[in-house]
C-alpha cells in the first residue's frame, strides 16, 4: 500500500478499495504469520480492532480517518470499535472483510443479457452473510471510476463506502447493520468528463415519496398472498375467448379523501373492489404505478421501474390491493413504459457519465415531443433490465397483464421526427429492428408466466402486432383498436343530421377487425387536453347527449373486441379528466348520470353472460352484417354469434333522434325474438320506446333473408334481440 493509495481512499477516488481496506495477510516476522486491518473511518477520532475477547488499538495514518493495525496470526473475524468525534463510541462490522457477493456465472448472464431475474442479483437485498445481518448492494456502471453507497446510515458521505468492481462493470458491497427502511443512493464518479452524480438505484424495490428521490432498502418477500385460487386458475384461462371488460383507472384521482387528498392503497382497496364487482367489470387497468417524480406525467415518466410509487403506501400495501382484487375475481393490468424515461439527474439518464441506458446520438436516443430519453434496445444489459422488469411485475406482484405504452414510438425510427432528425436502419428503412427484436423476446417470455397476457398501445398499421412470434408477429396477446376509437368518436361528435354522410366511419373497422386481437378502448388520452369528456363529445341537448352516450356504449359492447372504458365515462362526467381531483361522484345524485351508470353495469352483466358477445371476437364467424346500407336513416343491424353458431344476438342501432316505426329487419331463423336490451329503456334514462318485450318473425323477405321482424327503433337507441 502506498501513500498515494491512502490519499485515493480518503479522497474517495480509489477504484479498488477492497485491495486496500479490510484484512490482508502480510509477510510475517520471526514470530510467525501476521495480518493487517485497514479501515477508513472519517467519523472516528480513534479506532480499535475487536477480536478474541480483546481489542488492539489502530494507528491513525491519515488525519481524515485512515486507520491501520497489524495483528499476529492468520486473518479471522473481527469488529471495529470507533470513538466518534461527536462523542461516544460505536462497535461495528467492517464491510471490507466480507467476500465477493455475486457469482461469476450471474455476472456472465448479465453481460450476455439473459439473466431475466436480474432483480435478484442487482439492487439492494437484505441478507445474512457469515452470520451477520445487513444489505447487499449491487449496481451496473461499467464506465465509472468509482461507485460508492451513500445513505442515511453513513451521513450521506460519498467517500465512506466505495464498492468493489466486478466483471462486466458491476459494483457490489455488503453493508452490515443496514436494514429495511434505509434511504440510499449510488455516488457515481465517471472516468469520463469528470462526471459525478448521486443516482437512485435502477433496481430499487421502494423509493422515498416525491419530491424526495432516494431509494429505500425494502424486503418485498414478506407479504403473505391470499389469491392462490385465482393464480392457479389463471393459467387455465382462454383470454381470447373470454369476456374482458376493463375499467381504466388512475389511482390518484379515482377517489380522493374529504380534503382532496390522495388515498392509500389500503384505503382505496375496499371501495374499488366493491365498485368493480357491482359494475361487473372483469379487469382493472392501472395507469403506471411505478415510481415517477412528476405526478403530472400520470406515471408515464418512470424513474423507479421496480418500485410501486410510495405516494400511496409501501410495496406490501400495493400487493394487498392486487390481492384483494384477485380474491374478488378481478384481474389486474398495469401500464408499462419501456419506450422512454425522463431526464431527471438522479434517474437512468447518463448513468455512469455515458449514455448507458439510452442512445448517445439524440437522433436515436431522445424523444423530443415528451422531453425524454429512449432506451438502447441493442444493448444486452438494457434488454435484460426491461424484460426482467416485466417478469418482475408478473411474478412478484401477481399482475395479470401488461399494457405496453407508446409501442409505435418504439417501432419506428422516424416516429414524430422530420427528415434529417433520424437514422435509417441497416437496410435503409425506418423500422427499429432492435426494438422489434426486444418486443418479440419480451412477449415470448411474458407468455411463459401462466395466464399472463400483454397489450400493445400501437397506433399504426404495423403488421402482426398480436400475432405469435413464430408467425413473424410481435407476440402481443391484444392490441388497442385506435382506428375504431377515433372513427367512432368522430362519428358520434357529429350532429345526427350529418351522420348519413359518414356511414363509412361505422363500417370501416370491419374491414380490419379480425387482423389483430383488438381491445376497443375509450382511454384516458381521449378525455383530456381539450378533447372533451365522453359526454362532452356528444351533440344536442342534455337528453340527446346522454342518449348518444348510451347508444355509443351499447354499440361498443356489440362490436367485436374486448372492452375498455376510462373512469368517469360510465357516469357521464361533464369535465375532462383532471389528475389532481376525484371523479365527480356527486353527479350520481342526478337522474341522467345515475341511469348512465346503470346502463354500463347492465352492459357489463350482459356482455359476461352472453357467449355470443365474447367467444368469437377474432374471426368472421362471430360477426355477420344484416344491413349497413341504410345510411339515410343512420341505421345498422348485425349479428353476433357464439362458438355454437346457433347461439346468436341481433343488434339494431338507430343513430338519429328520429324514432323508426315498423322498421323491418331480416333475421336468420323464424321464431320469437326477445328484446333483452334497450338502451332507450326508462331505467337507463331513455324515453322507454320499444317492442313490448319482443316480436315474432314473419315470412316476409328482407335483407336477403326469408324471415324478418318488424320493430320499433327508439331514437338514438340500440336494441338487442335473442331468439327464444
């Protein structure tokens, strides 16, 4: 050991502290072997080595707290006793006497990008090592000159606990006595450009509540799950053939306390479970729950990918929420954001003084629309970080589905870029080949988790998004049908007198409805930023606006595809969604809002009860036009069929406020057609115009069918008939 190395230790820039600090055998004298203990204790006025029931004073070689003691014999377990400048003394374990923590095989898999449970290797883990309790820290920073752990346990001194560098750029250290609840960050000193920064742990299981930004040591394996029955049955589910009705939810603004404060996971659990069960939803989709610094991002700018946000409680509190939902038979989907991440200094950006997680070239590494950075999907360790994260939520938190945000921005190199602002791929095209490979591998591995599914928010016509990877698809289970959503919202925003000129908005979706496994979304993005609420998009006076909303939702539940509705839409909230205030539940005291909620509840019940509405969503056999040519009256009629084709429902939709009497509709079979649903019923807030419970067919040809029924079509109404 040289004086220069001592200076490097106390200065916090020695790249191999374990070579200097801790116990080391030295050349013995005539009396036999000897060993030396070196310790850096800047908080200590003096220090001793405690072993074999006694103590040996340490020599202070540097005024900043570098101590040395030489002992006879061979190295053996010991402790350090320090007399503190602040007064008193403390006895502690020496972190530098413990062996290497990570295996060479784990490090090899990490460099290879195939350690898909890397959250068990990297990050902070409470363990017991050689009989001593503490926390094992590990972080990947290959271009760092030194990395140290700073936290409330060492007064945030970045020089006290430098880490050991291992293969592939991983750094590790075991800190005895550090336990659950300790706040910490990694101090990264780069070998490039004199970069120095305190960084949050990319693999942290818990974080301080924003605006604080430190990571927190936490044990997430202590929660006792009670959803065993759900998890066992989940692997047997056939999601493509089942009813999936999703309630999209922003936890912070679904329900708030009397002082407009956000509720905790535990506080919201009972109310949410009761509501979803009462409304007959099958799933809830949560906007991102991963830790994010800015609430105004709604969670879509993530810092702590492995940590549920501490705004609403501890990790086990979020587990409790998921557990309660599962026990009530409600599936849980969370939004996942592997497309980009924010530039906050304590986050992933420029992590070790280089573009580690992102691309260095802003033409590939920066998403200017959102002010964020783009992951480098071509790097092994980055793919592993993201895929491990996806599997982490599916396994550790029992999440049933991941809805992947902004897939289109990942697929295209020129997404939202002008000419000259992007770099073509190696074939000269605009596809991001590395991102495509990443998404395929992610989907392959996610689907190995029993019963788990994935959903793509993808707004282009990219082929095969929800086709299996072995068929050259991306491998998602489902894809949001953004085209249907925009066409239908545009159609219903029109005054009914003009709708006859836009009949193609209704029919166009059936040209591609079975090319992907679609979910029909009315999402948060459609009720914010000046787009108006769902009710606000509807034209006419108050009665017509609610009638339009009822007709739209009723038609939506008849159209092939699974269903998703954002919170507040089901009660006809007038205002756009505001993430800082609750859904306007007080509106339910008014007739039209209350009855619209009743309509959605009945649609969900009917949707789950009728196989014809969900069994064959992704093949022409489940849908059949009766008539779409009556554009003049803005009327469409169609059939939905179950796997047993004789089990069918007839939908008749009138998208004008003009009642249609004696309207003849062709039917596939003769018999009595029971009216099982009428969106104009009084219980839904309508005018109660209908067909007295049903109609009998007659041998009058209509719509190329030998049998037909003559019905009354209510204004802005949707009828559903079932042959008795």
